[in-house]
């Protein structure tokens, strides 16, 4: 299971493939407002993240995710729950 920091780095790396910024992606960046991703791009990012981390992000959780840090926290929580369930 990845640590929160490892999850954040992985999330940031995936996002950097989908956005063009002249600065590094920050944890407090809003996915739509700061990174400029529309709903289709967000779904593409979610698919890439799910593939990379081998985890399924529930739809109800997606509606609560707004920042890069939110994504990393959600992934870490899901990985922790998955590891505990085994």
C-alpha cells in the first residue's frame, strides 16, 4: 500500500499528462478551476488513476473531490480500506 505522499506524487504525475501548466501542480490546485479540466478530461484522469493504482473510485466519492490533495486522500483511504478488508 502506498503512503499518502506516494499517492500524491502518483496523482500529480498522472495529472501532468493531462494538463499543460507553466508551473508544477500543487496539492491545493482545484482540478477544474486551476487545472482547467472539463468533465470529460476528469473522467479520463479518473480512468488513468484507477488503472495506475488498481483501485475503483466510487461515483459518490468523485462528487466530493475538488483538489489534487482530495484525490490523493481518497485514493489513500480506498487503499487502506482495501488492505484492511483482506
